[in-house]
């Protein structure tokens, strides 16, 4: 018996299936410089495109003179809106139901907006051509403050919408107003607020930032005039969606378009939408008959591709004197820039912000969000979060801290008494979501014990005494954060983008010799798909993960899917992978039964084989079954061993976590030191612990950057102040904290393997932990609220305003 158990364990280890900390197979080529990115693509006769961009944030374009540019050797063409208009391509639809200029049509709405597209034989000629294009502007009044944009005398930004009282999401209240989105019961919430023992109020601002992927956006468009087929290589997080959008915009039949996403150097939501460079490259390739490459530089990326956040969130939270929360009210002003180009599901113009009740059992809530146009770059992408969940988590975690101050109560205990209880799941929130599963109290207790929370509070109290006595100039903050994310977009019944249901897909083909290839509708940007998805198949079918190849990102071969963003790969495509695997396993069971000369019900799956029940010595391995599927005629079973699954999830998944940051702050310099950062995640079933840990490290580092310095800033004239990496904070190894990771496991009850997703969670959870640590350090001296980012200057200024400098 012992030998058999050992043998089973060895076979399971050989599979490297779910739960195994398998090394990422992708890294072999990346660490050797063998990745294949958009800028690595070279084609015969390839031309290069570059943009003339507006130096103004708001101006009328009075004339464009191309002559000097066209006279430069190597310049082939200069495209303007006037050239695109006859084709109907001077404007394009956005993912949010708005429309956006491809090239400036009459006026510009933000600094860096695309005005003309120069096509040349090489990059240098294109750059020279950009400098030579002469554009005359008539500057117009600029508004960068969303509150001022709604004032009666504010300048009309979108003249194309002037007089329109209805938008894609309902009535427009003002010429710079986009939509109002409401959830919850306003009257009931106001009643709770008016009768509550305690009401805490605060304006919480989540500043504008940017995903800033290492690789900027780019594409190569190649139109074959003989076949009429367009091939488009690009940095696309959703290649199938891009193919559909290109077809709708260009009227090229979709079967005549091939979209390929090669290796992508980071996405983080920045590469979900469609950009002017894609459209202009396609048009230029059609016009010239040659491939055209466009790759933006870092300044272009920071100035003009989709931003993130920029939410002003006015909150009121009601509670009893004992700390039981009774209601939550939130009104948001969302700054969308010059166009509404958010990558949100159609029915959710503010994304999933209505998860803002967080992890707490709040019986009554109301939310309203007003989208506003300003003279800033458009976007609103889900920067490593699921459709505005990061803003929602930051909002509720700051409001908990503000309420704790109002109640003079420990915020860890305030969280504990308001958590949704384990027995309440599935839990229906006041703002419309059904949380699938959770065990928040267990996770919270584990986190507080791991950092010795009581000892930290005692140390902090002593530090305050020492500071007041002049023994130290450093304060200590303990930043707490408990978050619930909502990922896995999503059910077609309530999630779509431009009418495309947000299902996903997997096709698996087993070869006669027992190896396999899997193709998915997702596309990795560093998440380790080729490693982790193979592990699901290995566990489900019994073929070693090392014998499984994974392909993504080519619309000619991959089944239709909605791509990778919002931590949807494992919750949706992972489920599709498991379901496709089970279809194959069911067929394999029939083949095994035939080969073993027993009924189908008389065999059972055992790691990597089917064995006769009660007689495990009689079995057929998956390799044997695969070969038989291709070379034996089996009654009632067609040859081959393959399956495809399109998975439409019944619900979202709800990963959660507890993050705690211990921070030292020098009041005289504003400098900080992260002494400890503890991150506990519950992402349901853990497919690869090593990849999960890497995702937590990466996401928390991005959260650190956002909280402590990363910002897209403008002056009053709409000039971009942080358009280079000299000004836009990207942490290096010197600044990045050391993380202590931990976990609990609460599987999703509706997911085939119980997985919830983890890629976005560390960004969602870490930002409030870092920010709360700063606020907590100054709490004893009267600080309630300050706005991120908490860079050295802002922290120094807090200390100065509190009179701590002398």
C-alpha cells in the first residue's frame, strides 16, 4: 500500500499541476533577450509613422500646412482629419459609448492630442517631418478642474455635442457633463444619515495616475492588396475585440482582418482601448500599399494614452455609538478628460465602483457618479484593477479610518465588528452585488497576529511620547487595509464592451503521442499564462504541464475571447480551460472503458490515467488513450481528442485580502521608510503559489508608487507637468519595500476549480494601506485627511501645518 501511495505522489509531482510552484516557462526566452515585441517586427518596405501633437490643451486649429514636411527626403505622406473624413475615419467610437477624434478635427482638447500623422521611410525622417508640419492654433479658455467645468459659464469643450441633452448613459445636465450613474436607495440612505448617532464626512481624492507600462503602445499594419487581408500586429490586451472594432470602423470584413498580439511588455489596462495610432497606421498602409509601424515614445505614452483614476469622492458614513455602520453615501465627480474613453462594461459607466461598500455589512447605501469633460487626456483605464475597484476600495478604507477617528475607536476593531460574516455568504450588497464567498474574520485575525498588532500600537504610543519629549523626529504609522475585489468580468447578462459579451474561451487539442496544445482568447502581459493554464490542464486531464504548449493573441488561431485585464484571466479563461479539459476527460473515459473492455461507469480517473474501479492494476494512461483516439475505431466515438469551451460565468468572483503597512516618517524631511509590509490574499484555489507571490510583489509595488509619489499633474493652462520619468515616479529596487506574503483559501463556489483571481488585488489593497499609514502617523496630532500622493514635500507640508517643525 505504501509503494502505491508513493507512486501516486510521484505521478502527481510529475504532472506539475495545480498547487505546484512551477517556474515560469516564459522566462526562458525573456531572460535571454528572445522575446518578440512589436518593435522587433520588421517587414519588407516597412514605413514608419509619427504624430504631430498639440502643444495646447484647448485651441482651435485654424490651418495645417504639410508642404515643408512633404519636401523632406523620405517623407511619404502626411495625414490629417481632412484626409480621413471622406473615409469616415476622422472620429472613432470609444469603449464607453462616446466618440473620439482620431486626428484633430477643428480643435484640440488636450495637450499632446494627435493633429497629423507623418509617414516616412524611417523613424528619423518621420521625426523631421513632424517638426516641419506647420499648424496654426487659436488658443481657447482651458478648464482642468472638473468642478469648474460644471460651472454655468465654463467653456464648451465638446462642440460636437453642443445642444445634446442625452448621452450614451442618460441625460446630460451641462454642456461638459457626460453622465450620471446611480445605485442604491437615496431616500433610505438620507433617512439613515439624518437619524444616525454618528456621521463622518470626508472628501476623498484619488489622483490621476498612469499605468506606464515598460513597453509603450504600438502597432504594425500591413494591408495585402492582392488578398485584401489586413494584418495588424500590436500591443493589444484584447486582440479579438480590436479586430471587431477595426472591422466596424474600417468596414473591412472581419474575416479579412488578422490581429496578432506578440509579447507585451506590461499592459495594466493601458493597452485595452483603441488609439489613433492604430487607425492611422491601418489607413497609411492601405494608402501606401506598404506595412506601417507606429510606436510611441515614453512622453507620448504618459501624455496621451489612457490615464487612470482622477476621482473626487464625497463620502458620508453613518454608525451607532458602538461603531456599527448603518449607512453609506457617496457622490463622485469623475474627471474623464476630453473624451469619455473609459474601458468599462457598457452598463457600468463608472465601472464596478458600486463595490464601494467594501468588505462590510452596510445595510443601506447610495452612490451617484457624475462624469465630466475637462482639457486633459482621456482614458479612465482599470490600472491594475477591475474597472474602478481600486478607487472604491480606497474610498471605503479611508472612510473607515475617518469614522474611527470620529468614534475615537481602534480602526482594526471597527473593521472587525462590521465585516460580512462567513455565514452570510452568498451576500447581497446594498449596491447590487452578490459576493460569492468569504471568511474575512479569519483572514483579519491571521493578519493582525502575524504583525503583532497590539505590540505595534504600544510601540506607536511610546513613539508619540518620545516625539513630544524631543527624543525622536520620526513618527510611526500603522496602515490598515481590508479589501474585497470584484473580478472575472463577466457574465454576459450584465457585462459587455461595445455589445461584445465578456465570456472567454479555450480550445485544447491532444496530440496522438499524448502532448497537447491549448489556445485561449486571453493574452498574457506578464501574468504567466503559459505556465498556469498548463497546470490546470495537467490536473484536469493528467498530461504533464511540461508537455502542454499554450498559444494566445492570434485571432486567426485562437478562439474568440475578450482578452486579459481586470484580473479576468483565471476567473473566466481559467474556467473555460477547466471546462474544455473536462470535455476531453469525458471522451477519454469512454475510450479507456472500451480499451479495458468495461462499461464507462466502471472506470475512474486517477491522476494521469483511467483505472478499473476496484482493480487499479488495470488501467490506461492518458498517453495510451490519446494514441488510441487517433488510430483505433471505437464504436460511437469519433476519432481525435480535442474540445473547445466558451465560458460565460454565472457571477463575478470576489477575492479579498488584509494588508498592513508599518511606516516611519521623518517630520523634518518628509522622507519615509517602509519598515514592514504584510499582504494576505485570499484568491480562492491557488493554481501556482510562485506566480501569485510575484503578482503580489508587482501589484503592491505599483500601489506603493501611486500612494507615495506617482501622479499625472497639470497646471491651470493644461500643460502636462509629469510627462517624463524624471517627474513621474517609478520605484526602483532602492525604493521598493520588502513584502511578507500570506494567504487563506476560500474557494469560489461557482467556479469550476474555485479560483478567484489575484493579479489586481495587490494594487487594490496596497494603496489604502500605504496611505492610511501616513494618515495614522499624524492622527495623534489632529490630521484627519490629506490627499495622495504622499511624496516627501506633501508629508513635510503636513508636519508643517500641524506645527511639528519646531
